[in-house]
C-alpha cells in the first residue's frame, strides 16, 4: 500500500466492513542493518544442526542447517563476506550437503557443496561431498576431479582414496560413509 491508499476489510464472522486508510509508510530497513547481534544466533543454530546430525536425527538436522543458513544470509551483511562470516556459512552449506546426500538428494547436495566452495575454495569436506553427489548422478569425471582435489589438499585422506580407487577399479561408487 502507498500513503493515502484505502482498503476495505471484512472481518470473518462479521457483516460490517471496515475502511482503512494508510496515513504514511515507513520503508523497511536494509536487511543487513543491525546484524552484529544476530551472528551469535547463527553460530548457535549451526551448533544445534551439527548436534542433531551427530545424534542421527537426519531430517531435523537438515531443517536446522536450512534455518541457520537463512539466518546467516541476514546476519552476514552485504557481500563480499569477511572470512569470519564466509567460513561458518560455508560450513553450513557443507553440512546441509551432507544431510542431502544421506537423504538421496544428490543434485541439491552438489549445489550446496558448490556454494560452500564458492565461499571457501579450500573446504575439503565440501569438495568431497560434491564428488559424492557427482558420483551419485553418474558424473564420473566431475567426481574424479573433485576427489583428486581432495587428495591434493589432503594426500592421506582415506575416504577419497577409497572412492577414487573404487572408480579406477571399475567397481562403482559407494556412499556408505560420507567424509565426516
């Protein structure tokens, strides 16, 4: 509604209509204004989501990661984000990707892992999860490329070695134990 605009309201259960006229309008503040006090809530939600996943509560953990991400968008401020905000947000995307992998949603998992990598290119867990999502979607080249990057960052990563070895031997891909 704009200033001076009128609206006719008919409350439920009533036969009498009410006319409302808007006298003035206050524009909404920018969504990032007043964010300093919101970031601790994001971190608390991240902890809760992680604890839910650790307890084996997959659906509540998925929802908690999603809610924490929505709060992080508001609390993070305008882009580009400083590392103190970008890294936890990348962790949230990576956590959501893990939940989505477990729920059998590889396309969504790949998208969230990609968002985590956009915020933090060296995020090894996000790269591994994107590789597992690619494998689940039968994108063998993409999966092998991401697993290679994981092994370049962490040469001793047993999960990536196992997955890459399984592909090289032509036995298929497993999703039994996504890299924690």
